[in-house]
């Protein structure tokens, strides 16, 4: 079991200290952090609280889940482990950057248009072959 909790449906005005004080009623709080948007620094409306013990975390879920914090009913659950994210390159996720550089897709570039025309020709050719097969009957 983990003592790290996900806290959702937070008011944008909720602070780290306010979150810490709210969870102190359930047990000792090691840390409380609201997740912020990178550009604006505004709250994303959720955060994480780490309790000192697993029992404190379970007690927080049992007693505080659905209670009002800053006039909003909060949602508390055990936090999932952080997943490995794809490496980003210049603002693009590596996978997206590779796809972008390959020229495929509908981007309006010369290679993308040529590929699309070639596939249209192949589709027309296949349709004509099927028509020829039916002409024999």
C-alpha cells in the first residue's frame, strides 16, 4: 500500500498550505502539493498529499473523501505510480517528432500530397479491375 494520495476537484484558490491543514485532521502529513500549469502557474485543480503512514492515508480516504474544501467536494484516492513518459524533443513527443519528420499524413507538404495521390491512383486502379471482373458475366 502507498501513503501517497491523489486529491481531485480542488478549487483553483486552494493552496498547498490549505491542503496540508485539511489533511492534518486525518493524520501526520509529510507533504502536500497542488499541481500547477507550466505557463501560467495556475492550479490544474488536483494535487497530491503524502501521509506519514499507510494507516493515515487510509483514514484520510475514509474520513475526508467527498468533504468540502474551499466550497468544493474533493475526491481522494491512492495515487498511481508515475509512468515513464516519452522523451520530448523541442516541444514534440519523440514519437510525434518522428512522424512529423517522415512526411506522412495530411500536412500539405509535397511528400504527403504525393503519397495521397499515389494511394488515390491505386484505389482507382483496383476499382477498375473489379469492374472488369464483373464484365465477364
